[in-house]
């Protein structure tokens, strides 16, 4: 349980950094604007992966769902690999 809490705290920090003003997205794309819906969805997906639970969400076309899924899985793998 304690390990899961530590992983979750780390994951949430990584998500905030990834989508943040100084993160890789902002550095690569000049006109990058964070989407709060993507940030929250990414956090929920990672929580589900850590808790081994299901996460379901829906959104309109153009929300960035595919990017969000891939980001969550990539960050989860990065964290679980011990980086």
C-alpha cells in the first residue's frame, strides 16, 4: 500500500511536469497550451494502472484521448522502470 502511494505521488508529479510550462511538450511546441482535461485524464489512467483498476472516460473528437492514453502508459512504464 505504501509503495502504491509513493508511485502515485511520483506519477502525479511526472504528469504535471510533462504537461507543464517547462516540460517537454512546451519545449517542443511553441504554441503549446495545456489542456486540463488531458492532464486530469492522464492522472486518472495512471491511478488506474497503479491500483490495477478500470478507468473509463469519454470525450468529444479532438480532445486528445489517444495522446492521453499513450502519455499515461508511457509515464507509467517510465516510473515502473525505476527512472
